C-alpha cells in the first residue's frame, strides 16, 4: 500500500501559520507565538497598537523578529525528510515540486 505523501507549502511553519517558541524572562521560561510570513501566517498577524477601537500593547511578532526562519526551515525539512524518505513515490513527489532530493541531510 502506498503511503500518502504530505509535503508542506511552507517549511518554516509546516503550514501551521504560527510557530511556538520558549523564551526566558527572568526566572520564568514562557511559551510565546510568532506568525509566519506565509499565507497561513496571515491568520495570526495581530498588532493591537494598530487597532482603531480597542488599542492594546499586545502583538504577535513575525518569525524573523524572534529567530532565523532559514534555520527553522532547514530543521523542519530535515525532520520531514527523515520521516518520509522511505515512502514510495517520495522522489517523484519532490521532483514535481522542484525540490532537490538530498543525498544526505545534515544538521546545521
């Protein structure tokens, strides 16, 4: 049986639109969100300082303000490749999307 091959449109957020990350504030480690630059990320693009009726200081930063999106995309691709590299038809699916088939995906 052929496994269905899911390939994200966005390697940064894996089509979720939002990226959750941890940040240390004093003695507290808290989880935060950043929105992606892709189409799915537009649903999470919020800036309370630009609201007309109910202004607030809260906003969801774009991913590039909190971390390197290129590195995140590389890490996500590597994880995706490891999970999918042995599926039947993976090479054809990647070629159809114009994604080069890695000889060996390495960290960093």
